[in-house]
């Protein structure tokens, strides 16, 4: 009985060991199986956490999902649009630069043309004929009779009456007489003027201009001043200096419109303006001559005036 009691637990343990042996052998799991099971569970968790796609290579530790194909296409399209816009901007910039260069060239050419035109206008208006309002016709000047020179008077100082001047080279058809009434032999002003006149007759224009200007400076109030200033303008015209001649003749007319040779200055002003290719201004000078002096114009000028107006195509 005791032996039965002692061996029962041992037999029970052996029985249990025999029954549990196969079960324990069947419950052993290899490491590969455990890893595979963990990977399946991890993928299941990832599908639940990241329903839109697998995470990046960080194996689930990234906060943002991996880029999808649609996102990549969108980003590529935006980059392409930016590149096209940048190319358009560059093209427009180059076109604008070309337009600016063309505009600058046109502006420089326009400025050059304007300066050239202004220069021509300034040269053309350097001797403007700004004629005064018609003044009352001066009273006719009585020409004293020509008296024969005395035997004791030097030949160079003898007064000249109606001495023809050789036609200038610029207008060979124009022959105007310059009359100098006789004066007393002891008049120094007359002798000074006659000296300049004789030089002009001899064709010594430079010496005549110097002599006549000296006379005007010495006798500014003398009646011969109008004659001397007019002759200075004619000498300049004979020298081929129409601009300087026009200035001198216009100044003589303006300074003393009642001077004895003011009408002559207006006529020869027209001649000088014709040489300057200013026919319209020449016509104004001829019109002023007729309006101011009328019948008091010397016969020589009155005979030359129609041809001069025809040459200038005056109305």
C-alpha cells in the first residue's frame, strides 16, 4: 500500500511527461517564423496607419507619406511651366532691349536732323529783313549844280558828277551811277569821303572800306555818312560777302531812313539777299523801297527795280 502510494506521483509525472512531450515539440517556433510573423503584423499596421501608400525608406518613422506618381507628375508639370515662363521672360527682355536700341538710334538721328535744320534756319535768319512801318516819304533833296573845279584844286580832290561805276562781278547787268555833288574844295569831310569813293571806283574794295569807315567814325552826323555807309555795303557786296553787305545796308537804312542813300541801301539789300538765296526777303526789301520812297526814288534805281523784282519773282 505504501509502495503504491510512493510510486503514484512518479508514475503520474512520467505520464504527464510523456503526454506533454509531443505537445512541447509541436509548440516550438523558429526565429525565421517569428520574424515573418512580425513583418506581417508590421505591414498590417502600416496599411492601417498609411492608407495612401507605403512610407519612405525610413521604415515607418517618417511623418510624411512617400511621394506618389501623381504628385511627381504634378511637380514635373509645374517645373515645366516655370521653365517656359522663364524662357518667355528672357525672350521679351531681349526684344525690349532691341526696341530700346532702335529707339535710341532713331532719337539720335532725329536730334541730329533737328540740329541741322535749326542751324540752317539760324544761318538763313542771321540777316532778317524786319522792315519798319512805312514812314512818310522824305522831301526831295535838291542837288546843287555842278561847278567846274578851280585850277588851284588838286586833281584828286576834284568833285565828281555822275561817275559810272563798273558793273560788279556778281551782277554784271546792274550799272548804277553814284553822283557826288560838287562842294567847296576846303571841306575836309568831303575830301575824306571822296578819298574812299575814289578807292571804291578803282576796285580797291578793302582800302575803300577802311577809308569810308574812318570817315563815318570822324563825321557821324555829316550828310555824307548815309553815302559812306551805303558805299561800304556795296563794297562788301562787290567783294563777294553778301551777308556782311546785307547787315551793313540794313543798318544804314534803319539808322537813318531819311538819309540821302537810304533808298539805295534798300535796293542793294535786296541784291545781297538774292545772293543769299532769300528771294522772299528781297521782295520785302523792294516793296519797302516803293512804299516808303515812292516817286522820290532816284531815276537810276527806279529803272533797275522792275528787273530786280522780276528776278526775285515778286508779286
